[in-house]
C-alpha cells in the first residue's frame, strides 16, 4: 500500500504532467477521463486524440515531448507507432496517467485569416480586399464606413462577420457593450440592429467580456445565432473561452482564434510572419486574427506566397468552422 507521502505527492506530479502537456506546441482537445485505482490509490487517466501534420523527422516529435518527460519525478514515456500516427503513453511511478494518440493529417495544414476592427478606413479595407487569398472581414457597426466595407467584402467574395464592440470601442450613445443590455429583448434588439447596420453577415465575432461572464446571456445569444444560422468566432483565447463549450450544446459552429498578428507589440512584421508560418505548419487548422494596418496588409501579400510554398492552404474561416460543426 502506498504511504502517506506518496498519496500526497502522486496527484501533484500527475498535475504537473498535465500542465506540461498544455504547453505543447500543438492544440490539445479536452481529454476523456477514466477514473483509475481504488481506496487511497486513485487517479484519473486522461486520453487525448490529436490530428496534426506528420513531422518530417520523428526525432523532432520526440524532442517536443522533452518538457513532459521532465515535468516531475517518476515520469516515463512510451512511444509506439500506429498505422496512421503515433501513440504516446505517459506513466508516473509505473502507473498509466495519460495517453496521447496522434493521427497524421491526410491533407495540407490550413489557416484562416480574419481581419478585425474594420469600418473606419475604406482605403485600408480595399488593400486587404485586393489580396488574392480568401480573407474574412470582421466589421464593427457605427463606424464611418461599416456598410461600405461589408459591401466591398461582398464584391470581392470575402466572408463578412459582425464584430461586437466593447463599450470603449463604440461612439457614445450608440452601441454599449452588447452584454450591458438590461433585458432579454434589449439584447436581441442589439443583435438585430448590428445585423442591419452591417449587411451580408454570415457570423459574429468577439462578443465582449460580459458575454464570456454571463451564462444566461451567452445562451440567449447563441440560440439567436442558431435561429439565424450564423457562425461564432469567440474573441477570448482558447484558455479563457467558454462560449464554444456552450455553443456545442446549441449546434452553433464556434471557434476561438489560434493567434493574433499585428505590428504594434514591439516585434517586427517579418519576425511575426516567420513565427506564424512555423506555427500554422504544425497544426491541422489555425484561425489567425490580423489588425487592419497597412504594414500588415503588405506582409500578408508576401506571407501568402510563403504559405503556398510550405504547402499550407489559406481557406475562409467558414471552412474551418463548418468542418468543426459537422465533426
């Protein structure tokens, strides 16, 4: 029978392995959990199913797991090839705690680009519309050119999303944070108002911080999106987002951005572009949000050529959301 010290330390070491897995450079889905053991020796075995592009070298794949191997004392990893991938079994003190089944992607990796916060500058929107990749335009209402940008996107065959502004983004007295509506009717009227102001919308994005915090309001909006057959791109990160969990119960296709690309965080455009290329090449699907600035538009022209050379397909965001909703 394990001693008291082992009983106290064993769960914490399993937690450290789980935390190390969350830091892997591949997106891990929520695991299935299987209770194991009995009496004082109890733990949870977590199983992950991951689809990723096949690595060029298996040694690089094994190196990716080094941080897991050293996450805690007593951790062991066993890799075994599968017909279409690789299985990794992780143990702590000889007890199986985690199983990762990697399946190699049978197609090219895909990336979808969303240009957000559009509506202030028609010339800038025209620069993005002229790039020969299927971008998605997220348009804010109550901007000088909200309607014109949506019409421009439609003209160039780009998908249009309605982006809900936070209170700080909206002109005074026009559109408070959507979650500040005092009644259910007010909330739905704000949604309908936004859909009127921005034509050709097929989805909504970035519902605001209160949307993430209020379960009742969240479900109300998601049901409204379902009735209107609209997609949802949640503006929260994958770590903080709960909207997509609720969306799964309402049959609304939902995702969160995989990353952001901008030129105002102190890094050069070229450095961000190189990091993005590497990042997208290691995932089945990525959704990347770009801020509407001319240097970003110019970089995207170059980046599109690099993605093609790396066999990474640029697709509309609805291609990713549509596949997720049918999986």
